[in-house]
């Protein structure tokens, strides 16, 4: 474990002191495996996905040389996107900013091990997700939050107590965009442990094994928690989408 | 003879069916039930749409230029970096 000097900013001292060099090694080992669609940022590999493009290699070289200007360039180029991702994990803006700061500092320390097999954006994104998870873990352990009221209820014969009805189709692109905005808001209402699994599997598109490793739970627990999270999100959406007669 | 599973069994294990993690016999049981239960079909379709909307919800945000990072956060990160060893 590396003790990192205190610094001003967004809670840097608290979390970053827990970031070990082992994390840097872990991230480097993961670099060639960053295979999910979200993490590679494109479902169709482009020639540039095969390695860092020339301008990125030059930036990496400057970063390794310790140029502060290059580091500032990196933060300005990628910080906004990373902050948007961190906000999905945290309801609190300060927590999201803390995670972004921790991610850039972890990246700075791991640069020597960056081999350029993934794009910088992909690599930084993965570091950010790790920092978000570490921050969530560092909080005081709380009992598993309840999804009571958001999971289906069945009668003694195994039928739904409140039978599901088909949803109205989304008529046009505007309706779909509004539904997407609603979903973003509703995901924020899910209890943290369920929201995190949903983000990792459905939004970040990690596979079950990767999510299980990052969360420190079994693959089966990931699958069950994801199913419940989707069921709960469905239940939250239901009053907004129900409409067709049964 | 295909076994009749309950709505509860179908909904509790829907993820296994949708992920293709069921045996051939179980798949037939799911499909036998779905062919006769419009309530479970409605549930399954809304579940699938929920997953689809969840994925689309954040793709929308990433299509245009990424949002700018606040300057005070940039400054905090640069200050923190200066205090790192090496």
C-alpha cells in the first residue's frame, strides 16, 4: 500500500490513500482485455482500435515525461466524459468529482505500465469505473437495501397478484428520447447495490465474470441482483408506460 | 408431456431464459407457458424493453461532444498530481 500525501481538492486524501500499486498492475493486466462494447466505445472495431493512434502515442510519451501541460490536456480532453460516467454511480456531485480525481491520479501512477494496446479513453474509463467501485466499497457496510414494492407479487397459485399489461409502443423518436430521460432518472432511484450491478452489466456492458470480480461477489449473485434490478426498474417505469387494454 | 410452470417460476427465472441459460427441456416449458399466458408475455416484453431503454438512455448522452470538465475540478486534479511522488 502506498501512502499518498494529502492534497487539496475533492476528498483526495480519503480515497486515494487506499489505492494500491496492485490496482495499477491490475489495470495494466486488464488493458488488452478491455473488450466490452462500452469500454471500447464502438461496436465496430476501427483500425485505430488496434492501438493508440500516432497523436495519442505522442501524448502518452509527453505524459511519461512528466509534462504537466500534457496531463492538463489529458484531464480537459477526457474529464467531462469521465465525470458524466461517475455521476451515474453517485447521486452526490462531490462523490462523482472525487472519483474522477482519483481516476486521473491512479492513471498518472499507472502510466508507466500503459502499453498502448487500448485507447487512452478506454483505459481511463476502466480506471474510473474501478475508482467508483472502490469508493462505493469504502463506505460503511450497510445491510442489503430492500426492493420491496418493486418486485412482482404472486398469489398462492403462482399467478401475478397484479397481472402485467402490455406497454404502449413508443410512437416516435421524441417519445423514445423522453423515455430514455425518464429511465436515467429512475435508475438513480434504485438502491445502490442494485444500481451498481445494472450500470456495470447493462450500461458499461461488462460480462458477468468481470462484474463479479469487481464487486467481489459470486457470478450467480451478480445474475440474481441484475435480474432484480431490471425488475425494479421495470416496475418504476410501469406506471408511465402502461396503457393498452388487456 | 411438457410440464406447466407457474407465472412465478417463469418470471423468477426469466433472465435465465433470455440469456439462453436453460436446458432444452426448460426452454420448451418456458415457451409452452408463454404461448398460453398473455400476462407473462406482457411482463417479458416490458422487461426486455426496460433493458433496451436502459442501454439507450446513456448512449444518447455520449453521441455528441462530451461535456466539458469544470475548471475548478481540473485545477484540483492538477494540484493533487503535483503532490504525488515522482
